């Protein structure tokens, strides 16, 4: 044997011996053991101070005099590691729509901006949700982050909510399914994801003092069901509790929510982290909270010295501290943070990320109206006027902690000013994917003009001089504030009304964080809801307008004709003195959005599930099978002239004579012209059931269950029924 082979063999023996020694001294590093076993072994070796150290951590961005902690990368939060035991430090960033870089704390560090949550929800496509989550996870790993504050799943109970754009609409099955897929996408990259904000964080107005009041059964059938589905499908390492109170107790100190529902009924094994500035007492540890986050924003570091003192006095059992520590370690082991630790400085394929963002945006854009086939635009159009919306710079994004800055920085930033904690975040960002530039590139022979829309007279003149006009309407929404009404701000409704009156071939492109009122709707030739469309939004919008992409987006929340169609026409808390608790009474219970419209009979501006296509789909051959649940099969045919994607929806419409409406299944399929495909969907029994709060069980009433299949909650083409057995299910 030559010397080089001998040396190599010796090194191999040393490596094996070293690994064996490490495993013997640190048995929790044995990857063959379960995450629970590994966490238990490690936690036993920790001192009281080491356990306490895991249970609280600072915010790590320079704001309000806060300094970035030593060792932190710089972002939302940081938990120091325990080198003695090989526990890695935790670096957390917000990540609902991409890896954030708040206030540019990491100079020059951008990330892929995914389309907004409402845009993703409009795709009705769980694969796109997974792909987007995977982009977040890969980029987080390359940047050195191992926990992503992703997975927003709060239901849209009020169309004015400033954070609706981060979330996934008004239906628990749709929101939970998509959130679960996105969370799994993150965690499959070896990164911990949260699900948030648990629960009923339904408005931003005075969110620290809003008490969400709801019946237990209604809560279980709506917002809690969305969280439960997301947790089961995505298995997030952590649940983030919310700022608001729920039925009189703060979410992060809510024994019923955290201990009874999450940990007991659902058997959740991960850890509960607080939202930043949401902890008000040390005894939250007894009420189910495991970790205090962003501790500088609270009155005290409650889970630091006060918690240690409470343990030493016997006020907090040592076993509870061990439980909280094990939960954190278990999720770290399960995600691979020990076995494949993250290291900053990895390569990021931003082109691949942008391609995922564009695919999601293309399916998320919703064609709301298309008079006389105005869209897709004929490429023979000679003059096109583009008006307003900063369409020359890029596409709009929502503000707050989810704000993603693209690589190289935003093309345009428009400061809005403001005070308070969220004041520094109140700027409109346009990411550089310009609809104007994309349109000019796609139509090199056409004359494409731009008017900024500041003056109505100038915009009208541009509209009259063009064959076709595209007018953009922007509604910037952000964390920490709600919209006062459903109008477009800055007089844009008047601008759009004038432009649509001046040119019948007027296409309105909306970039909004939720529904808007559209007083000019009858005059518009076409209306496109583009939401906040992300890294390649300009290209996605252009592809849809020109027919390169056939629109397939469907509304994930109802667009009301008026805010008076909602149970709270005035936002709760507006007239309440500062720092005063007030009730937000969810009198609609589980009938959120389209479910309530079904009970009131009100006609919305556009219904849940609505979205037009450049082709036509037909449904036939319905078969409904009962038993323990419902299985629904039907044919979907493309009876038009173009290939396209459809999002067929299945609704429960009645149980033993009682009329109701619930989405119980959906799919996303691609069909060529003339192609027919059989779709089969089996309902989760919980979307058929009611929750019995006294028995703490789901209850299925035996009898006839009526279902309908259609293109929206108001466009139901097929109806059928089958018998379901009476039974109960665990909570």
C-alpha cells in the first residue's frame, strides 16, 4: 500500500473515531433517534441558566435605540446558542412573502419578493404555495437564517384589515391548505417555519388592546380550523401567538388557546413564541407560552430574571421550564438545525426565485371583468396609454414586517411619513419589474405612452389619444393600520372614472391589499386584480393582458358592494381612548365572508371564487358518495378555443334541510381545448361537521348532505347529495 493510501485510510479511521467520540459525549447528535428523544437527552444536560437563555431573546434590528446583539446577523430576532452543548444560535427573519431585511440592517442584502398572500390564495394551487415556501427556505439558509416567521393564516374577517395582503383569504380550508403547503416548502429546506398569528388577529387598529370575542364552536369552525389544517399539513416548528386578546385573555397568555386547544387537543409538539412586544407577565409560561420574542419591546424581560426567580421560588415548576426547552430543541432537531447547520454567505439563485414568483403571480392575477372580449389585447393595437400607479417604476408591495427589498434595492420608494413603532416602515416600495417596460418590450411596434396620473386632465387627454388605455389603481396597505374605507386613496377613483369615461377600451389594473369599491366599474372595459405581484409582477401582468398567459386566478375573499354588508361597518376601537381595551365582537361566528353572504342574501360586487378566463369550462357527470365523509367526482371540460387552467370548487350547501355554504374542496387543473378531465375530491370530515363545545368534539349529523360544484360561490353548475353517517371526531 502506498503512503497516500495509508494516510487516507488513517484519516478515515480518525474521522470515524472522532464522530464516535462526539456521539458518545453528545448522544443527542445520533440522527437515528427521534427529535423527541434527542431533545430529551440534550435538555437533561442543561443548567437552569441555559434553559432560561433559550426562552427569551432580543429583537436584532436597530430601531428606537435598539442595538443589534453580538453574534446576530440582524433581522427580527436572535437567541444565542449554547456552544458547550453544540446548540446553534437562532437567527430569525420575517418571511411571509420572502426573506426580509428590515430598514436595510444588512446593507445591500435583497431577496426574492413573492406575490402577496392574497395573490397566492387566488391561485388555488398548493404546489405554487410549496414552491414559494421552498424559495424562502433556500434563501434563508444561504443568508444564515434558521427560523422564518412565515405561515400567516388569519382569516380575512374585515376587508379593511391592513395585513389581509399577508394572509390567505376568508375560507379556512383554502387558507389552511395553502399555508400548510408553504410551511412545508420552508421546512423541507432544513429551516424552522412558524404559523401565525394565533389567533383572531383580525384588525390592526389598536391591535394591542382589541379583545376578539367569539363563541367557542364558531372559533373552532373558522380561524382555529385554518390553523389546525395548516399545522397538520405543514408541521411548523413554532406557533406565534398574537397581540390581541381572545375572549378576555391576551393571546400569548391564553391558557385555553395555548394549553387546551393547541397542546392538549391538537397534540402540538413544537414551541409557542410570542409576537414582538406581546408579553405582559411572567406567568405566561404557565399559560402555554414557551418563548418571549423581541424582549426589548415588552415592559420587562419577563422570561429572563423574573422567570428564574419564579422557578427558584417554586412559583413555576422546573418541569414546565424543561417542557418549554424541549419543545424548542425538538423543533430544531426536526428541522435539521443540528445536523445541517446554516452558514451565511451561501449562493442565492435569484433568477430561479424570480421564476417561481412570476409563475405564482401569473396564476394569482384575477380577471374580474372583460367586456366584449377586450382582453387579451390584440397585438395590432397601435397606441396604448399607460396611466398612474408608478407603472414606469415597478409593481407595488405591502408594508410592515413582511416588506421584502429586492436584490439591488427597490426601483422607487415613496415615503408616507408617520409616527409610532411602524412609522419607519411606512413607505411604498416599487420593485423594478415595470409593467410599462414589459409592455413596451412585448409590443415593440406599438406606441406606448405613460402619464403619471397626477392630473386628471392630462390623463384624460392621454386616454383619448390612444386606442387602448391601462390605468393603474394602487391601494398601499401595511402592518399597524387598517384602511378607513374601501376607496382607492389619493383621489384615484376620480382619476379612473374620468379615464374610463374618456375611452371605452379602458383596462383598470388594481394593485391592492384587499377589496375596493370600484364606483367606476360599469364604465370600465376590463378590470384586473393584480394584488401585490412580486419580483416579476410587471411581466406577469403584461403576459396576462396580452394573452401569453390565460388568467386563472380566483378571488380568495368576497369583494362587497358596500362595507355595510359586513357585520362591523365601523372599525371597532376607533373612538376608544388610547391604551384602553375594547371588544371586537365577531357576531358572524364561523360565517366569514361568503358564508355570511349566503345567509344574508346580500349580493356582493364580486363573489368568493370568482375569476374569468379567455376560454370556457363546463362541468358534468357529478357523482357524490357518502359514508364517513363525502367524495365528489365530476368532469371538467375545456369547451373554448384556448388552453387554460380552471379552479373547480366544491361547496357543502345543506345538511338535512338546513341551508348553508362551505368550501369543502378545490383543485387546479390545466386543460387543452376540447380536453376533459375527471376530478375527485374527498372532504375532510371537519369541514362537514359542527363543533360541540360542551362535548369538546366535532359532530357529524347523520343524514343527507347537499353539495354543489361550480366556478365560484355564486356560480354553481352541478348539484347532488349523499348520506353521511352520524359520528363524532376528536377536537
